[in-house]
C-alpha cells in the first residue's frame, strides 16, 4: 500500500479527489470565522514586526547618520585647523622674512629722506642781492644841469655795473649748476626710496592676501564648529571627490607596482628558487611581492616622518631629532632597495638573454638572431632605470592612500546610511503588502468555499424574505385592528 | 617579547604548512627512443623532439631519455636523466649539457636486434614514480612494433594511473603499406594496453607541431 492509496476513498482517483475536495470545502466553511481571524492576526503580526523592524533600522540609520556627521565634522575641523595653521605659518614666515627687516628699512628710509632734504635745501635758489651803490646812480642822475662830469661818472658807473653784472651772472650760473648737481644727486635716492616703499607694499599686500585666505578658512571653520548643514554638505561633497581622485591615483600606483613586480619576480628565482610554493604561489613571486611591500612601507614611513602624511600618530609625535634620524634611516633603506631592484632588473635581462641563447642552441633559427641584438643595452638601461625609479615613485602612494583612507570612512558611512534606508523601505513595503494581503487571502478563502457560502446566502435570503412578509402582514393586521 | 617570538614561530609553522613542495607542481618527462633495426635512421627526429622538450621544460622539472633495445627494463639504458635546478641560469646550463650527451649518444649508437618497448615502459613508470613529479609524461619514439627476445617475459599489466603516454613519429613499416590494418592494430593494441593500465594515450606524428605534447 503506497502513500497515495491512503487518500483513495473509492477506487476511482477522480471521484476520491472530488470527495476530498468537498470535505475540505465543508471543513473550511465551518472553520471560516476562525480562519479569517487567524489570517488577520498572522498578517497583523507580520505587519507589526516589519513596522517595528523598519523603525529600528531607521533609528540605526539616524544613529549612523549622526555618527557620520560627527566624524565628517571632526575630520573637516582637523583639516581646516591644519590649513589655518599652515596659513599662519606662512604669515609668520612672511613677517619674519620681510617685516623683521622693517627697522632696517625704516632707517634706510630716514637716511634717504635726510639726504633728500639736505639736497633740497641746497638746491633752493637764493636771489642775488642788488648792488648797494645802485642808489648812488639815482643820486648822481638827479644832479641838476648838464655837467659833462656827471655823464662821465655815469658812464663809469655803467661800465662798472656791466662788469659787476657779468660777474654776478657768472656766479649765479655756478650756483645754479651746483643746485642742479644737488637735484641730480637726489634722483638715485628717490629711486631707492621708491624701491624700499615697493618692498614694503609687496610685503603688506602679501599679508593682506594671506589674511583674506585666513578669513575665508576661518569662515569655513566657524561653520564646521557651529555644525551647520552647509558645512556638512560641503565636507561630504569634498570627501566624495577626494575618494574618487585618490582611488584613481591608487589604481595608477597599483599598475606601477605590477610593472615593478614583473620586473623583479623572475630574477628573484635566481636567489630563492622558483619551484617551491606557499599556498600555490611560487616563492620567487612572494619574495618579489615582499620587496615591493617593504618599499611601500618604507615610502609610507618616510612620508610620515617628513610630516607630509599623518597616518601614524606615533611617528608624528616623535621629537624632531629622532624624526630626522628616522627620515635618513628610511631613505637609506629605500635607496638600498632601489639599488637592489636595479640589480634585479639587470639580472632579469641577463636571464632573458641566457634563455634566448639556450633556446637558440637547442632549436636554432630565430633565437640566434635575437641573442645578438646590438641595441640590447637600451632595454637593459631602461629596465635598470625603471627598477631604480619605481621604488621612489611608489613612495608617493602615501599621499593618495591617506586621502583614500580618510575619505573611505565617509563613503562607507554614506553607503551604510543608503543601505539602511533601502532596508527600512523594503521592510515597510513588505509589512504593507502583508497587511493588504490579509484581505486578499480572506477573499481567496471565501472563493474556495463559494458553494456553501452561496447556499448559506440563499437560505438566509429566503429566511429574510419570509420574515419580511411576516412582518408586513402583522403590521397590516395591527393597522386594521387600530 | 616571548609572546612575539611565539606568534612569529606559529606564523612560520603555519606558512610552512601551507607551502607545497615543487614536486607537486613540476612535470616529469621520460622519453623512450627506439634503437632497433632500421629505426636508428630516425634518430635525427628524436634529437629534434628532445631539444624541443628541453626548450619547453622549466626549472625543477625532470627529464630522462632512454633507449629501447633488446632488454630495456634496466637503468643502464638511460642515456641521461636530470632534475633541473631551481635557478633558471643553472637549469639552462643543465639543458645544454643534456643536449650534448644526447648528441654523443646518437653518434655512437648501434642498432639492437630486438625491441623491448614494454620493458622500457616499466622502467619509465618506476623512474617517474621515484621522481614524484606532478605530471608524468612518457614519450615513445618508436614504430611500436615490439619484438621480444625469446625467454623475456613482458606479459605484465602496466600501472599507468596518472601517466600520459604519447607515441611520437610512429612510422609505417613496409608490411603496413601492404596491409594498413597491421598499423592500425598496433596502435589500437598499445592504446588498449595503456588505457587498461589507467593511463591516457595519444599519438603525435607531425614533427613540425610538437606543442600538443605539453597540452
């Protein structure tokens, strides 16, 4: 007897099916009110659970959003402080460089002005005094009569006056020449004065420009401190931009690292062998990767000790003496590794040539020609150069890496908030679907038991008609009695 | 400090546990060269194949060339065998030396009266199993016509599980031209023997395109 035979009420499977269906319909009909209640309760439970879950998710989203805001503002505050600090450093440098010399400039200006003043005084024109005995000419001229002696005296006076006049003109010219000389002497002092004033103007303008920049940064900083929405939006947008730029630069750096890897992986097999493997990766490739990673680490530390990046607070907190020592240590290791890479690149070229020679000796033909390439030195030099330069180029990965790490927090926060919002929306949607589905399920339930329901309605309809007619008759009779 | 040393030690032990020996990634090739009768004329072709294989093998791989003569189940018939060094430069030197040894052999080889291919195969299986290489290839450079000396027992089942047996340059004999069914029967007999032993069977007769050997 199979499992299916249990359901066989009669020998015909169709008839058995119909019997079971009728039974099921009747059972469902009798359990209708309870089933409706169960469906409603079940859907309500799910709806409430979804609603509560959505609310919890939204609370989590709010918390994450607030946390993101805090982190963003903290990062922005730190960045703004760094910028303002740098601007003040620049102002300090400008003041030290230019305005520290201001007393000297002032002294120079005073000296120049004194010299110019002296020259000016010396260049003033003093009108020559008229000769005193000119009045004597008037007196002689007033002598009455036409005495020839008077004429003779006047002629003598005239001659004397002409002579005196010539001398006076000569002296006047000499003095004018001296004044001109003084004025000429003033010119370089004027020019120097102008130059000194120009320097002062430049320094002051530079300070003004810096102060304007500081004003702008201070305004941003105030916005961040006040935690305004505008500041948050600005920081978020800036963070996303920085994330994508840093990711792009890092992708370029990864390309450089891959080239570097290919350059040294093969020659490393000459040192560590190329047949042993760790987790399926040849040991020479692992060694090459380790060298590149060590170079990256040294580059990071070097940038850190130079205070270009701030990924490791411990290094940043070191005193200057230790820090400078570390700078030289990291640089020396990096230089050593660069030389190692250049050597490995050279070795790679030698190995390639050896391979070509071996293949040529075994197979003959094209390999022999390739083995005797006269311009081989160009490839060798290029490989060695790349091997030497790439470790230093990879050093600068620290800058985009720092930006990437910092902006990644913001991006992850934004993505997390978005995911939580989508999650909450989905939960609400499912809850509402289930809520409205309860009606649909009830309708479907009633559809399955439509036959008994129809019968029930028909019976009730007849009963109601009968009742109505009875009621009408009794009313009619009562009316008659009245 | 002790804790740091312990962590480092555990890391090293873990990594060494993850590491695998070269034998699990390398390949071993054993080439049987038929030196019986008129087939010695084909030895220049064998030299080509040997050089091709030498050019294709990597550091850490194993290669052996042995001759098939009257009784081939002996190490004395191995012309040269090497496991190439880890270092590429040393491996190249070894390849060149190998090639020279084969050259010398070809110059002084004498044709043998009988052809014991099964004995050679048994020797190849033993050698490659000892070498414990990841991939095991046996090349049979022969017309595949076995001719055993009376008294030699070679009716032995071959244990070729994990082996790739490749017949190269299977020349057609005069009798094959008269009745090609003989040639076909020879090939099918060897195929059946190899497949029955658990190995795979291929035939490469195009000497210009030997790349399929390592496919």
